[in-house]
């Protein structure tokens, strides 16, 4: 009983915390973001397992987490209106080379972040080469270049 | 699916704005949580450490807020006037001993007498008429409200309540 409750509580709390933090928080932009993710995992692990390191406990926790995940996706299929709340929505950041300032500020994305994504994903050099930049639900920035010519 | 220029995207700006507002509220709540934690609302801090009883007779220094399976520390300070003999009897409510697991008691009690509603630890004192303190390290086994009480030598009794977070 304990293991299932623990897993459920942690799952829901993490869901709420990361939705509040915004999609940019876990996007692993810098090395430090990655380290942070590891530390968070480490901190969660203890609370998930408690003092019980048995295989039974581990399996119960894993099964609960997976089933919650499946359950949530089924709920979303049934009630599509819930999806934005649970998984966020994509957001336009650049339209035809023009940065959409409000969207960028509110999502904590700088011009440098955009150019970084443009370089690494599309090999672009300047903002005016970007047709669209979208902040995806995963926190990644996707770039659509202007057609050359 | 909405279409902006050439791109098909299920963007919803009113929803985004609402979400941003909720996020700001969430950040405020998390900031408050951190401040509360620094102050000791979730254990170990100025708001948590407190004393029951009084220094003239028996004072119990304890933590108001503890955490399930965390570690707690409680000190029972007995004034000189309350320890006239070379033995000090510390009566502990059984309800408290059921709710926590004792990790260590210092000094070591010489004797333990189990009772119905309370148990008694007997300590041998080197010199009577001297202030005497017992320190108990424990870990809460229960969550929620935990109440306890100590009685020294059938004299003054001090009771206290703690809150054990999950």
C-alpha cells in the first residue's frame, strides 16, 4: 500500500511542480540543467523507495508510475480539453524573422537561445533566416528556415 | 489545427496567458514554501524548536515539526531542586514511545520499568541536587499528530504535541 501511495503522490507532485516551472525548466539547455535533472532524480529516489530496498517495492513503484502514465494518457484521449493542462501547448516564438517578445519573455527564452537552436538544428546564421521558431511542449525549440532563393 | 502563415500549430494564446499567470502564482507559492522551510515550518528551524515546561522545574526542549522517518532530538532538563536523590525517574507516556522509535538515550538509563500508560526510565545520578539533563534521539514512526509527556520523580509533568510530516 505504502509503495503505491508514495509513487502516486510523487508522480502528481512532480507533475504539478514541473508544470508550474514551465516548459523551459527541464529542456537541458546547458550542462548544468542536465546535472540539475540528475540531482532532482536523486532526491526523489529516496522518497519513492523509503527504507524498503526490496525488489517487490521497486516493482510496485515502477508499476504504479507506468500505470499512472498510461492512465493519464487515456484520460487525455477521453477528454482532449485536459491535454493542454497536463502537457502544455506549442508556442510561436519567431514569425518570419520577427521575434515575438511577449512569448519569449514569458517563456524565459532569449535571443541567444533562439540563435543557438537555429545554429545547431539548421545551421542558420541570422535571425532573418528563421521563418518560424516554435517552443515545443517538450521545452525544445524547433526552427523552420526561410526557403532560400 | 490553427494555421498561422504557413505553419499548422495548435497554439492557444489565451490559454498560454492563463497558464503564465498560474505559473507566476505557483512561483510565489514555491517561494513562500522555501521561506517557510527556512523558518522551520517543516522541521528544524526557529519556528520548530520550542520548550515546554519551565526552567525552574522541568523543561522539555523539542521540535514542533518533525518528519516521518527523519531524526528528532528532545532534551529534558531537570532543575537541581527536582533531583534531590541519587536516582532520577523519568516517566514517559506510552503513546509517545509507540509513535517514535528511540535511537539513543544519553545518559544511559540504569533501569527501564514498563507500565501500562507510561514507562519509566531510571537514571543514576552522581551527585544529587545538581541540574540533570536527558537527551533522547528518536525517529517518528507515525505521521500526523504525536503527543507525549514526561514526568520527573512523580513531580511536575510536562506534555507536548508534535506534528510529523509524511
